[in-house]
């Protein structure tokens, strides 16, 4: 999660992409406390299990996607493991948004 926080800080203020976490735990209060205790400030949609189950084909957790302003998301979960992988995914999403706008 520190990488997600770092990414949130890098992208804060941009209008074309957002870092958003979905919490699918049965007890969202635990997630709220965890976020506060660790001083994470990225937005988290609490109690998102039904949305997640309908919207994503996920084989395991955690899974991270990047989503642009048009609602296009990366084809596969983004491994928030390297700045290079994140930059490639952002570039792909920007190209997809430009193509969709034509």
C-alpha cells in the first residue's frame, strides 16, 4: 500500500486519472481504521464488494487497476511494483482515451 500512496501523491491534482481503492471486506470499519493508522490518504470506496464482483474478473486480491477519466481501465491488473510499469499503463490509457475521443 505504500506504493499506492506514493502513486496517489504523484497523480494528485490531475484531471485525467485517479487512484481509487475498493474495499471488499465484510467489515469496512477495519479498513477505515487501517487507513487512519497508516496515514493513507488515497480515496477508498468502502463496502464495494457487490460492485467489485459485478465489474471485475479478479482471480486474487489485492488487484490494482488504473482508470482514466473516461472510465477506461488497464486491460490487466497493474502491478504497482515499479514506476516504469505505472508509466507504461498511464501512457496506454492516455492513448486509448485519445483514440476514443476521435
